[in-house]
C-alpha cells in the first residue's frame, strides 16, 4: 500500500513480548539433566537471543552444559512476567526456552531452539529465528518503576483514564489498576468482586523512550478529559463509599 502504511501495531508481537519478559525478569528457573535450579540475578540476553548464565563452575548446571550430547536440546529455561503493581493473578505471562547449553568464557550459554509464550489468552510458539531477530520493548526496563509511580502517585489519573473504557467493561468494578505498559499502549486491570478483566488503551503512535511515553500519556489523559465519566464505575464507587 505504499510507504504511507503504518509499520507499528497497537500491541507488541509474540517475539517482542518474549524478549521483553527476559529483559525485565530478575530470575529464572533452569532444568537440565534432572537438575532444577532457581537463579536470581544471574542471566543476561545477547542481541541474537542467547541467554548467558553466571553459575558456579563446580555446580550441577555447569557440569550439565559440559556433558550435554551435541545436537539434542539440553535445557529448559522458564521466566515469569510478574506485574509490578499488586493485583490479583500477578503473573501476566510465562516464557519457556528449550535449547542447547554450551560454555562461553566461564558462563553457560543457551541457544534457544524452541520458545513458547503463554499468556492468559493461550500459548504461542515463537520461531527461534524470529526470537533471535526481535528486540525487547524499549520501555521494558523502566516499566516496573513507571507503573508503580502511576499507581502510587497518580491514582486520580488512572481514574480519569477509565473514561476511555467501554462502560460495559466497568460493570461491577471495585478497583482499576495499571497492569502493563509498552511502547504501543497502556493496559488497565479492572477488578470485580470475584473476577477481573484487562482493557488496553493504545497510544496514537509508539513511544520509544520515557519522554515520548510521557507525551503519549498526556494525549490519553486529554482524550479522557473530553469524555464523559462512565456511570457504572461511579455507582460502584458511591456504593463503596457508604
């Protein structure tokens, strides 16, 4: 359709989501040769998608990397994507990587041959080449700080943003919290007495850094200011204030 076609979407793709989970996660679980270990602050991810692990050279994982048969998947890594703001069901997604261990410069390197992203909507398999070529969301490293600040210091702004939500989605709502943010948009968690649901507010253009995110949020708040306040949430608040 020519050069004027938008080259960004209102939500990140599966490969970008998976890379973002790894970029932001502080821990991972490693299973190899019957050994299962939880590692904290021990992984880094290279530009081509390899995962490097700092483990003791006299440990079971290092031995598994040395003894792994060539040509066979030798390990599985699991990463959990946990919402930084306290909500019900805080695990937003999980990522599993199966692949080959090798030793590189005193560290274990895993080259993924299979990547699976599981979200509440279901599981998606990400091609190894697609995963290697993808980049994490540019806001992934700052997301926890940004969402915590929004929830703790700007609850009134979150309330205003509900004016952009379909009133039917707010039926029975008792609390709305910021759940996730990426370069494409903000996701709100709508909590009800026994259930919850998520609503996404897309930005008008992608945000590649925090300064651009600030502008995108101001646009959303301006749009919310021009919208009418949803009555279902107003009634819920009125009932809760009694």
